[in-house]
């Protein structure tokens, strides 16, 4: 079917699917239909009537589910896909924070965002938070937003700049003018910055700007060697933790910090592939569940890892269950029923992201909800059947190649396994231009060495605090305790 035939705003009717509504009851329909009219879900049920001119999609043997939501992705880095596959978190800090991150031009940020935005849609991620901490200038920010506007997905820009203190760039009149001028150009906005734990709490000024502009804050919290309990305590004591605050990773934190997050209604964005490989701390999902902290999932960056939430779901299940088994084995016990289920991570990949963004009209298939819809169906794959446990199928069996059709706001952006309106040749040329620029400005030898960067002579610059905009150093980010957190944190529920 031609692209213009599916992208014209016609009603869309998915027929005969297993439908994961992700509504409050998590209702699952077998042989169900989903009707989309305009930008909304019109009906969910059986044997629905198709409006005149509707696009009818045979979804039999497939799963229809809400579009997935990624609450933390450094989209500007995507042209570096796989470059840092063997990095540690320290090496990431060296490359981006200390040495080479400044080399990115506005057009490189634009390219990363374009590539990442189409990448997300292709994998059924309909809403992505662009944790854009490479915005060294307003020109970089303009380029980031222009790229996101050019792709028919749903995007939230989390404005950040790792090359300057958050109290500095948030005070820049040009930045504030940009945020006010372009506010209506995307689906949402956040401010993205971290809190080092400096007792003078210079980040307070950035929180005040966020409050003045009515923007949520998203922050890397509980990251080994960078941010920890002192930052959470300062935020809480100053009344700056709210129910819209998103704590990314939230791994190496004490029970006291989890209590503070829970008491103020914030949520955590867990990037399990990242935490497992980079070293922010053991993925904290069991801690978050114990304290009643809402969870969403995210992919972090394609410099290292995959960029789809199927990977996020399965690695999250694996990490949580592995921890549960290992803790039990350490005491001579055996786990006979796992606590984290496939259904839970599918919820986190959909409704969890919607809750984190304060967007309850997303992440579920109910009449009146925004029509962000994904069909998983691959008749050419033996992995597509039998379909017995739909949540388990999504979390452990499905992959981006099984994403058949994607709608965002009722608009078809992928159909029959092919993106609609995406010029892959142009994306490839842009990515090659960014890589060529970085190779030229760094030199070939430094480029090759960058895949395994050495520590700087003054290793303390990055080991105790990677943020070069402050002289504050501390050893309190190096928490003590078991591999799973402070003593006793790993006790079974």
C-alpha cells in the first residue's frame, strides 16, 4: 500500500487482535478491534463497524498495544551509535564531559535527534523524552527542536547543558526566551540537570527557574561517583521535590532517599541496560516497588546500547529476578515465585511513562485516549506464534522487527514494517557527516582511542565528580554496602 494511502488521516480500524488495553484493570481482549478516528481512540471491542473510507488493518495473530514511552534518551548522541560499546560510565564522562562533547555542532545535534526520532518510531516508541544535555548554545537547542518537529512522533525536550552550571545556563536570557518562544512546538518540556551534593546548593537557582516556567525537572540521581543522597536531601530540605520530578537511574541511594522520593510523589526512570553495563548502580526496581515509587523505562543512549523498549523490558525482568535469586541463594533459600512479572514491565513501558509525564491520556487504549497505537505482527517469523501469554510475548519474544504498524495521534507513521515518510538515505548522509566532522576535529588516532579512552592524569576530576562546571568534590557518592545497596536493602519482599 502506498504511503500516501496510509498517512492521510483516515480512520484506522485494527481487526482481530489480542488487545492489551493497559487500562486500569489491564483488560486483555482476544480477537478484539481498536477503532481510531482523528487523534483519539474511538472504540475498543469486538466486531466494530468501520467508518466509510477507513483503513482496515488485519491484526489477527498480532498484539495491539499502546505506543511505548521512553522517559530518558540522549537523542543528540545517536550518530555515535555503538561507538562506546565497551565503555564504563567513567569513560563516558571522560569522552563527553571532559574531552570531546564540545565538538558537537548544532547540525550534529540535529542529526542525532533526527536519527533517534525515526529509530524510536520504528521500534514502537511513540513518545520520547529527549534528555538533551548537549545544548551548549541556543543554536544547538534550535537545531534539536527543529529535528524533532520534522518527525511525526511525540517528543518532550528536556533542556540541559553539561558544559555549564545549571544555575548559569538557566539564568541566560537567551535560553529563557527560547523556552518561552518555542514552548508550543513540541509535546512537552522539562529542564534536565543534576545535583552534585555541594552543600551550597547552587542548583537551587535552576529549580527556581523551573518553578517560574512551570517546567518539570528530570535529574540523574543515585549515580555512583556523580550524584547521591546529599543531592536528594538538599532538594527535599529546600522543598524542590515534586510529583513531576523524574529521578533517572535512582540506583545507589539509601532508604532515606527512597523515602523522600516516595513522600513527594516523584517517579524513577530505570535504564536497566545502562545501569547493568555502565555502573550507575544495580537496577533498583525492587527498591522502587518496595517504597511505592512509580517506575518508567528508558534506553539512555545508543552510544552503548540498543534503542528499543523491548530490550528495556527484558533486561529489567532479568536484573530484578537475578537479584532476587542471588539474595535468596546467599541465605540458602530458593525463590519459587518471582515478584516482578512481564505484565509489570509492559505497564512501565506504557502507562508508567505516561504517569511520569503527567499524561494519563497516553499509554492506554480506551475511548478518548490519544491514538498512539502499536501493532506487533510478523507473519514471516516463526517467533510470532503461538501467542499464549501476551505480556510475556511482548516482554521476551517481540522485537523491533515485529512492529507492523505504528500510529501517533492517529497518524500512521509505520505500516507493514516500513516507516512512512522517512528518507533513510538522507539520514545516512547526515550521520556520515557528523562522524566525519568528529574524526577530523579529533584526529584519527584520538578517534580510535576514544572507543577506550584513558583516564585523565588527574583522575579525581571524573571519579569524584564528572561535572567540570564546579570545583566541588566529594567521596559520599561512593556508597558503601552490598552489591545491591546499603545493608539489608536486598531483603526479600
